[in-house]
C-alpha cells in the first residue's frame, strides 16, 4: 500500500517509493527523498498509523499465542503425528465413549498400541490428563482423511464404537475400502444394523445391550462359570490369562506335546484351519500352519513361551 501510494501521489519511482515506505514504517525517520505535498503528508500519516497498529496487533497476538500455550500444543500435535506415522500393526479406536474407553483400557492392559479418533475436545483433554502418553487425533472418524492420519494402511484392526449406527456403517465402508486386510469390529445399537454392518465389511458386530443382558442372565443361570470367565478375562491375583498362539510353518507337523512342554501350561483347545474347534486336544495332536492354540497360563509363562517360539 505504501509503495503504490507514494508512486501515485508523489510520482516516485518504484525504488524511491519502496525506500520511503521502509524508512516510514520502521520509524527510522530519514529525510524524505523529495518534499511531500499535502496529500503526500496525509497519506504518510495514514501509513504510519496503520503500520504501527498492524505491528501492535501482531505483537499482541504473538504474545497471546505463546502465553496461552498454543505453541506447545502445536509442537505436541507434531510429535503425536510423527509417532502415529511410524506405528505399525496397531489398533484404531473410533469414538471415546463408554465402549471406546473400555476398549482402550483393555488394549493398554495387553500393551497393544492404539490410536484414538475422537471429535470431542473435552473428552480428549480428560483422557490426556489420565494418560499423557495417549495417541489421539481430534477429528471426525467418518472422514477418510482422519483414518489416513491414524495410519489405517498399517493398522491391524479398527474398532468403531460410535453411538449412531449410520456413522458406524459409514466408517466400516471407508475402512474396508482403505485396507482390505483390516480386522474391523463395530458396535451396533439396533438389530436392523447388524447385517448392514456385516455387509459393509465388518468382521464382527457387537451389540453391547444384548451382551450386557445375556451376561446378567448368565450370572443367574451359570453364576460360577460366568464369574470364572470374568476372572480369567481381567486382572487376577495369579496373573493367569487365556491366550492364543498362532501356529506358523516352523511349528507345522509337530505335536502339541513337542511344542508345549511346560507343565504350567493348560491346553484349552485348538482352532483348526477350517474353523473347527478341538477342545482339550491330546498331546499327540499334530499341529499345522494356520491353526490357533488356546492356552491357559500365568503371564510369566506366556512371555517365556512366546520368546521361545519367537512370537
């Protein structure tokens, strides 16, 4: 504005107008290149006041930016995105409501890395106070861009826990198109949404209300059995867990007795390649690549076994 004004009003050359503008807005105050006319002086007054006001405004905003911690937030966001970018074989949780919070707590218990996508800043702030190391993205999970930022191409699974079934269907459709090998587990509130989510690409659909009601009834019909299953599924005084071991080509054709030699391991069952289950298999049962073996043991024994099998 200063350069154009001096060129039009005082007929300065471009370089003279630029020089005049610089010494004016920097308040250096050298002598004018040529004496200014009345119109030129009025223009110069406006230029000085507007440039000073702009500088004061910018300084105030910069100070506010630093004082309010916006810069810290900026660098924190950059660190978060850098960490998420390098994640592999992680889980994406869409939504941090009651179901999302429980899923996050369980994944953390098993030390499985996960990224949270949540649109509510308040929920994220509360979650970060409890767990400063939480990896999250503040955005709408129905947006493909947010799924890309969460590293969906490198993820092992996605949990869609939003309360609206239509949103879950949309997320499942998007996630399946972005990663065909992704394990997708979605929540459903209505019975009519169950088949829609499966057709959209979900591997499993969970109805919390149905499961909750069945669990409550189970405590009446089979109280001891349900309590025992809950005991194994959570933290217990013996740190005993029900875990699964994937059989690869290195273990193929070996018997269960040859692979699982420790007497501290209880063999619960085997899931065969065709999906059939063998409960309490004999020690001479032959293993094949692609099978899954379910074992019951304490955490220390499980970790030792996984190291021995290089899992």
